[in-house]
C-alpha cells in the first residue's frame, strides 16, 4: 500500500479547497440552442425506447435484475492510464460466505484463497490486479455499459448499484484512492462494505500504521454505510498487533459500528499459521523455524 497519488496541477479545479478532482456526475449535454450561452442540462425522455414506455415500477424490476447480482462485488484499484479501478463478481458460493454474513470473528484461509481468485492477477505469485481486461473478460458481464447507454438510465440506476450491493475491498489502497475519483454523492451511496486491513507486525515498515490511519480517514467519506466489516491481518496474531489495527477504526467518525474479523494464528510445534474455519472445518499449516509461543486463541 502506498501513499496518495500526485496530481497534475493543470487538472485540478481551481475552486477546490481540498485539492480533490472535481467533475460533473454525468457528462454534460450539448446546448440545444447554439446561440444561447447557457447550456441545457435537461435529460431527454427517450420515449422512442420501449424500455422507457414501461411504468417506472416495471423498469425498477428490470434494473434490479441487472444491477444486483446477489453476490459480493470486489473493487480493486489498478492505477492504469485509462482505467483506474476494476470490479469483479465474487467467486465464492453463497453457502461458503454464510459465516461472513453472520459476522463470525474467525477468518477462513479457504475463503482467503478463494477471494484471491476473485480478481485476475498480474501473475500467479502477485497480489496486483491486472489493469486491462482480457478479450474473454470483455465478453463477460458488462453492467457498466448499461450505465453508459444514456443519461436517463444512469440517473435511474446509479443509486441502485451502490445502495443494493455489498462491496469487498482487498487492497486498502483502493479505499484510499476512491475519494480522489468519485464525487461525494456517490461515496455516500455505499451501504455495505468489507475491508481488509494491511498486514501489521514487528517486521512491517514503521509507517504502516500511519498509512492504515489514512485509509480509515478515507473511509469516513462513506457516510451512508449500514454495515461495515473490517478484516484485521496481524502479522503474528498477537494481541497488541490486533489492538493497533483496531484503534484507528474504533476512533473514526463512522456512521455504523464496525464488525471485526481477525486472522487468528496459533503456533504449534514449529508450524504456523493455523487458521481454522468453524463452517469449513479446515486448517492450514506452514513449517517455520520460529518459536512456539501462543498467540490469539
């Protein structure tokens, strides 16, 4: 996780006091009267479309089928020149997520591996998400293309997209960057969020906690949240590591009390970590030469 991006001063809004990029919520429409100096911002009724001849109640049913897939949506910052973020549908079956939905305090290694596979990686041993979609991915789910079809579709569906879905952020850098590219009205539309913390412990850099605090500060912009789950990743599962990760979140001005998952690690006979899942019933061991002190139980 790195710090905030550096912006080109020529792209900043001179009227912006906090330095954030300002833009319209949708692309502006061309003026209807070329002689007028005031551009019209009215949305065309699109009555020639059979979709918009349907009652709004019927359209809402159609929109719900399109924009609420019923699975968690992963958001990843990729930092590309043309594409800053990518999104993916979670590949974990709903029955394997029931422990998460019940806010269990155990974090399953099997789920961790499955979530890793939800997003296409640069390589098999990398945590970075690939910035450009493959041809096969382009032919897949293209919900955002519907949003871009016309302004009326956008205005009728954009709130549905953020308010009715659950989002999962694996890389804390993603949350740090969201306020730089999304207007506040969209940030306020998020309702349900899972956020993974950075790894933290004795062998992490000294500024790791300060960077985590920046991520938590950015989370305060999501002031419409109704549920928040934070997955804490202590390097060795020690109590002081967990407390240092929890403290900024507990002190933040959030609209909802967060639920915490902890990657519980128990050292045993020179093997670590041991991560147990109450509903999968599996454990994973990795050989190490470290001591056998017990961490969280």
